[in-house]
């Protein structure tokens, strides 16, 4: 287990045609956050909360850490904020080492803004006083203008005298953001910031927060378990699983060319069909696909097939049968049984109806051929 | 790379964050608190055991067995009586359309504001050998007393009358919190109102009823004031007798050890019953429980509620007012006895302040930094619950007389007694307030540039202030009312209000006892009112 985990770090990669080591993605913009092989175990636990994580975040970039609950994403955030001390590795903020073997800077000296899942607004202070809380070392004049600026940015200038309990969830959320931004931190960390909002408000507030962060030019790290949220907000997404960073890339690459089988299944839905490499082609029961990566002949692999990549055509001669249809408004999700008994899913348009029991022929048109070895690594 | 001095500074940061900003002082304070709270009891048990053969012969004494029987019988009878008094109003006030039930709910807990020794005193003036009833009977030509409050039955009567609110409160809250869907399901299954009560409502109430009954039982075991005034011979009065008239500390220590053992057994039963109570407390949504129309039962239900309240609130207060005679005599008592009042006030205030400080520290440590030390600390501060006032007084005397004789015989002993006995209330006040404060708030403050201590001072302290203040007032009220520990621990001539009431009752100075009682009730009622106000503020903030 540990060995595989360590091997993966070197292989964080865009699957498919080009494999780029992390260090080469450097750009003219300076790095604000750098984590170097950071690990954290909780007392007595043999399984690490975070294992050998390395990544960097550029100035002004929005990074989203995505993963199921318990994957270590919140722990990573708390390590950066200074609420936890790492067991190993190094954390740098704006070129300054804040945590390594014999250095530990407490949270108050790190210059990091934090937005909590439950906002953690001080209930005994007004909106204005909450925002002013982090502005101790500036003149009264400056303080006033910074508060006005921050509240203006989040669009709450008229509510500055209210107490938190007099605000709606979305307003509290924005006060929390204004409070974190007011001291102009090096980086803002947001821990599942939208999970306490109603579903109908979430999309709007997500967009607002996104544009506020871009407007302020702030570097930000989000944590979420919601892939849609991650894709909308992120410049880059890091997917965590069992304390390991499995892939760090642009949202499109995460979806279309997942690095591991876990990511393929976690981000969007996918079916996996076994295939055999035969020279230039990979043969499966859905047909043959190009061997884009030049895998060696005779290897047994699993091909990732997204429901969007499957087209269904009624065909009496076919041996595949439609099992169920789920009407989901914007589309229909079909489950089809292949001749081998394997089930595969297909997304069809909202108006395309095929009765369950109908025999269909299957056309698979994946834009990227992604296949995995038996151990789940992308090939 | 990193210069030496910077590295050292940052290492200090690591050290501070690891023990969470509470380093050596915290450890020292923890050890001191545990020593302070645990040593008297440990010393008491040691001195009881070191008696060896003598202790054994005391235990095997036949009068000891009858003492145990008498004490348990009193506590059992008082508990039964409190159940009879508390259970019907609990149901009537929460689940029927009784007119004025909100007011009655508020008034129903008032007996807790009247210390049982004052209750005992008022009932002696009514039912004592020379009380009103007997005097009236004799003037009508009867011979001899027809009622006598003194003894076991009178003791149980008075204790039940002034402790039934424990059962009323426990059962009412369970009734309010129970899921109405359960009773609806029973109705759908074809049960009538009586069947529903017997087969659904009551079984669900049993844990709360048991919890309330155990509270009453515990109180009856520990009471000294009412029991001594009503001349019932129990452990507490026997310990007092051994200590104050026979000066036999060894005997008193053995008796105390047995009483502590009895109390510990009841406490363990209580812990178990509270643990099981959780399944009742699950609320069924926001729907209120079904309210039953009383119909022709309205008048009997009203009579029942008012009879209970009449016996435990209206009658005693009316008797007190009558005994005083005129407002002038109240003022006279106030002026003549202002130093009793002053003694009560300042010892209670000092004890409440000390208890709040220690309680806040203990609650914070055990809540925010979970671990064996926190657990040990909370258990140590809870010891006061297990120790009746008489036993606590004796154990403090034994300890300080031996090891710190210069403290013995000063008012410090009285304050120590209050502190140890009521520290659990302060810990609970602080713990409840701290539980309301989201720990993220402290982290938010840290990410906004505050150190551990600054975050504590600027965020946590303002938020828990109402809860801590409520804890302070609870300790203050309890200390103001404490009789047994004060009687044993006070320096010669150091009288407090409860001591005055007790002595005046024994000396048949009924007017003086009544006036002092009214002053005590008035003073303790004011903080109770303030606590309810603080609760309102706290719930608004959180």
C-alpha cells in the first residue's frame, strides 16, 4: 500500500498523450504555497491522514482539493493554516518556511485567511467588527477604508451594523469571506464553504465568490467533495484519496483523462470494460479502440467509458438489451446489458425514448481513450 | 538557511501549540485542584479505615443497622411522596388544556427556592406538639396532641414536599420532548387514552422518573437541616451528634464513610439511569405533543395542582408572613442581625468567585483538550456531589485540623466547604457555556492574528460570560442556603442566616426564625431571576 502510494507521487500526470512532471509547470508568476512531501498521522492511527503530499499554488491561482470525506483534504488545509503540525515534510508560504522538522509557525504569524464551513463569525460582534477583527495593526483611518473596501467587494456595505444572527446563510458566508480578505492575506483557505447553503442559492453564491476572489486577485485553496463545485471554481483541481494526491490538473484533464481508476469513478460516472492490447488496437466487447499510448501487446487493461460516450441505436439483430431508463429531465440515463452480462450506462437526449427490453446496438465514441492496469493506474 | 535565533523563537511556537498554550501553570493548577478537592475525602476514608477493629465493631453494632434502616426508610418514603406529588402535575401541566398552566409551570419549581429546613420549621409551627392544630384542638377541649410532625413520617412529609420539583422538572421535560407520533401510532393501533398512557407514555417516562426519584433520594440521604429540626435520627444527624456533643471524630468518620458508600451506590444507579435516558430525549420533529382536553376533569385537575403548590409554597410563605407579625419586626431582625446577613453574603460571594474561576479552568481544560488529565480533573471537581454537607464538614475538619491547624477555626474553612460542595455547579455552568461556543471561533481568531490567549480573551470569554455568571449565582445561592457544612466549619460565634434560622427554630424563637427565613428567600430569589434573564441573552447570542 505504502509503496504504491509513493510511486504515484512521481506519476502525477496528465494521462493520455503528454506526461508532464509537476516542476515543469512553472510560470512567470511566483509560487505562494509550496508543500513538499508533507505527512500527518493522527495519534495512534496507522493510516495516515495525509501521506507525502507535494504541490504548489501560484500567485492568484484558485486550487481546489477534491475528494471523498476522510480523504485528508481538510487536514491538508489545516496543516497550511497552522492548526495542525505536520509529522514530516515542509510547508512554505510566500517563500517563508512555516513548518518543517524543527520549525513551526503558529497560525497567527502565517498571514493566512480562513473561511470555515460554518463561517465561524463572532456572534458577539457586528458585521463591521467581525471584518475589523484582523485589522489590528493598521491606523483607524486605514481600518475604516479597508472595512469599507472588503464589505463593498462582497456587496454588504449596507448591513455593516447587523449581528451575524440577523443575516441569511449566504450573507454570513460573504461576511466570512470579507473578514478573511480584509487583512490582505497571502492565501485564503476555504473549507467546504458552500456545503451549509441551500441548493438553490449555492450556484449563485459560488459564482459570486469566484468573481470576488478573481477581482481581489487572491490566491485561494478550496476544499470540497462536490466535483461540480470544483470544476466551476478551480483553475486547477487536486484529487485526494486516502491521504494521497492522485492527480493535480486542470478540471478538463481531470474529467477526460483521469490518472487513476479511483478518480475516473469519483469524478463523473464511468463504466469499465476489460480489453486486450493487440498491436495498434485495443479490443473490447464494445469494439476496438486506438492504442494511443503504445501499450505493449498482450496486456490486459480496463477501458473507462463515460455514459456520454455511448450511443444507442435500436437494432433487432443486436444481442445487447436495454434494461432500465431513468428520465432525469435534461437527459435519459439508460442501463444496457451487454451479451457478456456486463452492464453499461448511456446518456441520451431528453426526447430520445427507447423502451426497456429493446435490443440496441452500441456505438462507443470516447474522445480520449483512457485505460487502466489491474492496479488502477492510468496507462 | 534559518538563523539560530529565528529558529529558537519558532521552536517555542511549536512547543506552545503542542500543549496548546497552557503549559506548566496549567499542570500545576490541575494538580492543585485535584489535591484540594480529593484530599478531604481520601483523608476521611483513611481515618475511617485506620480505626481497624474499632471501626468494625461500630459497623456491627445493632444500633448501626437500625440507623441504616431508618435513613433508607426516610429517603424511600420521601421519594415515594415526591413522586405522588410530582407525577400528576407533570402530566397535567404539559399535556392538558388546564387554564393557567404556563403560570403554574413557573410556580411549580418555586419549592426549590425554599430550603427544606425552612419548610420543616414552618410545618413545625403548624403541626408541632405546640403548633396551631394541636393548640386549636386543645382549646376546643381535646386532650393531648392529635398530630405530631416529629419523627420519620414528618421528615418524609416535609422532604417530599420540598423536593418534588426535581421529579416535576424531569418528567415534564421528557413529556414535552417525547415524539407525538408514538402516541398517534398507539391510537392508530386502537388504544384509548388510558391504554396509551399505560403502554406508551408511561414506559417512555420511566427513565426520567427514575432519574428524578434518584435526585430526591440523594437529597434525602444528605439532608441535615430539616431532618434535625424534625428530630429524625439519620446518618447526618448522628454524625453531627457524635462530633458536636460526644466529640468522637473516629465514630463520626466511620459513619461518614458508610454514608459516602451509600451515596456512591445511588450515584452509580443515577449515572446508569441517565445513560439510558437518552432514547427518550429524541425529539420528533418540531411538532408539539398532543394536548388532551380535560372536560369535566378540569376542576379536579386544578384542585390537584393547587393543593400541591399550596402545601409547598403558599402555606409555608403564608405561615412565615404570619409568624413575623408586623413589618417592623422584619426590619428589627434585619438591623439586629445584619452581621449574620453580612457573614452569609461575603462567604458565599468569595466561594462563588473562587468556584467560578476553578470551574472555568477545569471545564475549559477538559472540553478543549481532551485527555486523561481533563477527565481526572472533571471527576475531581464533581466529588462535591457525592458528599453530604455534614460529611464534607467533618472531612475538612479532620484534614485541616491535622495538617493546616492555622486555617482551622477561621472563616476560610466555611468558604472551603462551600467551594468544594458547589464546585460542580460552577463547572457545569462553564461547561455548558463552552459547549455552545464553536471551537472554530478560536481558530478563526488565530487565523486573524491572535495568539491562543488573545483568542481566548477576545472571543471565548465574552461569549461564555453569561454562562459563567449563571454558574456564579448558582454557587452563591447554594452557599447562602448551606446549613450543615456551615454549622460544622464556622468559627465560634460566626453565624450565617441558615445557622440563625436553625438555632432560632430550636430555641422556639419562631418570629426571629421566620423573619430571617424571609430575608434568605428574598435574597436567593433575586439571583434566580437574574439567571433566567442571562439564559435569554445567551440563547440570543448563540
